[in-house]
């Protein structure tokens, strides 16, 4: 593959696409697929064939369009977005391409949900066919890789990433450029790149969506990373629970190998790169990098103390670069447009955009990409469309089991790494769950503690025993049998786990408790002193063993 | 380098062992391929039994204890065969606050089993998931690989009735 050949593929593809005067895009990402979007696509396909308009009307399966709660979503070349489309609507949609839109299915796109977004990571999502590399190449795909390989030295690539101010999108926010630089300086006979696609936070589906909608974008980011740090082998560690993402990644890797964008001597340079998949097997702790490495090595996913950091001693004892899916998906545009362009977006310390999975008690649930620094209020009430059924906002939970619940006082806070940390939560991987007055904060804290208790790997005692004890106390509070003594013990345990656990799972496990204790202390008090649950969730008589 | 050890022969004539052998070969008969191989076994046979674990451990030259350790560490692996149908209730945060506990409660009461168990007639297995990533459709339930969104207690009871009375 030479730069000219890549241009050739792009030209051919654009010409082929240009022949179609009409286009209907059907979302075939997991959210819409589970609302039967495949049958919508099939029915459109059949109808186009029946009408004999196959040569000028294209029906294309594309990635996520964002508004998952209104799926299946269909967009047309006339610029109209349709929601809740059924297979029987196929003919009406095709008719609409030449006349008026089908008014009963229209999904308005002039609303904040669409207008307030800024798409960098998701720019191709919903526009290209994730199963065809040609489609990706036609929208400037792999040009960043070619640029890096032919015009830039590895040092220059790293400088560009450093200049962009990109920080790890997995949650901790470690500067990406710095990480790359460390790995590139480490000495080893073989270096590895790992893409962390073990998206374990309940309530987060950003990575899945990126992998399902635009897998080549992630591969391109990994290739550039490999070139920059001097790695030749890479793994994508993806959850086995995401079968569609796995299928599309496998397909994408095969296609990239076929056209010579993966393999030996890419673009006629000395750079060779191989990417392999490793399936996770349902262990939340494997999102932690040392546990992830153990799992890729075929072992139980238990973390080990750091240092040495994986950048020095990682997979098979060699220097290893581990980044999250979304981090890699940001790389190609940074190389294409320059680090300064990226640094111009967002806030002073948190650059660029962030993809959030908005869910819970909010009108518009789905995937949104917004510039860093947007306020929580804008997220919940403008983009999210507010709380349904006229209920009252109570809290927004970010960062999954490692994050916290932010009360209404925090609504005007900007969403960036520092502000969220100051408020007692974390950016996390991007799950954002909105809760209304029907949620009991003690119950929510118990839910997350149950999660951490189940997912604790058992290697270190503070986490293994501490999460159990904390869950026991929270259960007692929920059952109205706890005392002030218990509450004091709970607070002590929060401190203990935070400071003595081995890895991030245990260290951050108390966060949901700490943040709810801070902002919703009166709810805890009501349970303990007045034996009542203000939200009416907890019952003095435990009903079965739910959580 | 390790010395050459003859690869063990599969426990029986079942053709599915060929798939397992292919994975073992692709992983170069190395210990690092343990999880990948167990995935293949589970995909082919539905679960991991003792004979499968013994075979995989011998083929990859790892102690049986390590194969067993890995198989029990990860939630995705199961050592027991599943029922004819499986019902997975998502217990992710979005599903949780939108009523997944009530769904689980109803199913537990109807079927008399807890998550991870199978009804005594081997018809239905009940499982919970950490998060399916279908948060836009909360609460979500997977009936035999098919995801259903915005499920209510009545709907899940209805669906299970079809299975148990079939």
C-alpha cells in the first residue's frame, strides 16, 4: 500500500458512492439492532430491488447515530432523520426521497441533543458502513497513518500528541503524549500496544459504540501509536459480552491486512505491525492495566503493585503502551489536523471532546460527544432534554462504580477532569446516569458496593474484606437496622479502602459512598434515625435477595 | 525452550474437539492461550466440564489448578450446562434505577431459582449481566441471545411462560 494506492481506493469509492443520487442510512449498531433495525434494512433493500432503483438509491448499514432511545434510526440523503422506524415503513421512506418527508416518523435534529454536540471521535459514526474499509478510506481514513509514516518521525508524532493535550479517556486522565514518550524511551526487545476495550463500568457504552460504528478509526490510532513508540505487536482486549464489536473488529483487521495497512513493511516503510484480539471473560478488574496484562497473558486477572509501570515492564515483561478505545480514536484527527487544532477545543487542562453515554431518568438517552467544559446542567437539561414525567432531578452519577453522585448544587460545574475530581467524582470512561427523586441514594451506594464486592479480585485484603463489610453496613442501613456506630464504621472503612487497597478498584470503591454521604447525608440520617426511606425504595422488610 | 511433549488426544471422538485443537495450535500450545482456548471450548460445548479442563490444561502444559483457577475467576465461564433457554437480566446502573431489581424479583419468584441457576426441568437458566451496554433501552433483558428493551414485569412473565409451558 502506497499513498497513491490509498488515494486510488478513496477515489474509486467516492466515484462509486457518487453514482447514487439517493441514500438511506440505517443504524446497525447494537442499540438499534435490538429494536429490529436489521429487519428495517432488509425491508428497504427488498423494496429498492423491487422498484428497480438499486443503481441510484443506496441502502447502507451505518454505525450509531446517538439517540439510542428512539431507535431504530434511519437517515436519508434528503437530510431527514427518522425515529422508531419499523420494517413496514420502508416504502414510505423511499417515497419520501422524492417528495415530502414522512411526518409521523420525523425526529427533529434542530434540538440541543444534536446541535450542542461536537463530533471528533464519532465523526464517521452514522455515516459510514463499519464493515467496509473502502468507506472509511473515502472519508480520509488512514491518511493520518500515511502522513505519520511518510512525513513524520516517531518523535514528531509524539510531540504532536503531546501538543494536543489529549488525556487518557479511560478515566484517569493521564496525559497521552507523556505515556507514549515513556514507552518510546523504554528499552526492550519487543514492545507492545494494547487497546483497552474492556468497558466494564455499568452504564457506559461509548467504547462499544465506537468499535461497532468505526472500528478502523481505532486500528488507525493503534498503528500510529505503534509507529510512535516502536511497537510491532498489538492486542485489543475486548469484552466477550460485545459479540458485534468483536465481529466488526475481526472483519476490520482482516480487511486492513488484505490491503496492506497491517502486516509487514506497511506503505513500503520498515514499519511492521500486527493486531490481534483477546477476549475478556467478564472480570471488571481487568480494566485495571496490570490485571488486563495478566489476562492477556492467559492468567487470572489480578493486579500487581506499580511500579514498575507497564510502560517499562508490561506484557510478557516488555514495555507496553495501554490506551483506551476512545483515546486511540482521537489520534487520527490529531495527526491529520495538528495538535494545536485539538488543543483549541475544551478547557485549559482538559482538551478536546468527550463521548458520554447518557442514560437513566432522562428524556434523551444515547451517545453524545461534547467539548470538555460543558456544564452538567447543559448535559442533563438541554442535551438530555430534562427529567421525564415532570419529576425532580436528584443526582447525576459519573464514573461508574469508581465515581460519585453529583447533587443539583453541582449542576453548573464544568465537566472536566479537575472539576469532577474536586466534586468527589471522576470523569471515568464516560457513563453518565441521571437519577430523579425516585432513587434512594443509600440504595444506589449499596448497588455500587455490591458491584465492587462481587468484582473484587480477592488479592488484597482491604478490598476483598472491606467491600464486604461496607456492603453489609449499607444493607443494614437499607433495612433500617443500622446504628450511628455503623455509620461511623462505614466512614472509617471508606478511608481505609482508599488508602490501603492495591489497585484502582479498591481505592475508588468507596467513592459512591463518600459522595452520597457528603451530598445526601440527610437520607442516611432518615434511614438510621427515623427508620424511613425518603424515596420509598428501601423496605424495612427485605424483599428477596435482589441486588 | 521447553522440551517436546506429545500432545494429548481429545477425551472422545466428538468433532468439536477439532475446533479446540485449532485454537490450541494457533496459540502455539502455550500457556498464554489458556483464556482463548477456554472461550473456544465454551463456545463449542456450552460449558467447561472437568474433562475439558483436564484436556486443555494438558495441551497447554499448565497445571489443572491454574486452568480451574482461570475458569472460576472469570464470570463469563460456566462449569455447568445451561438450560434449554437462558434469560439474562441486565443489572447495569441504568437498568437498576429503571426497575431491573423488580424484574429479577418477579422471575426469581416465578421460577424459584436464583441468578446462575437453572430450573429443575432444565428449561430455563436465569443469569444477570453487569451491563449489556444497551442503557438507552433500560431495563434490558436478553432472551436466548435476543435483546429486548424497556421490559416490564408483565412482559418478562409472559415471555417466560412461553418457555416453561412449551
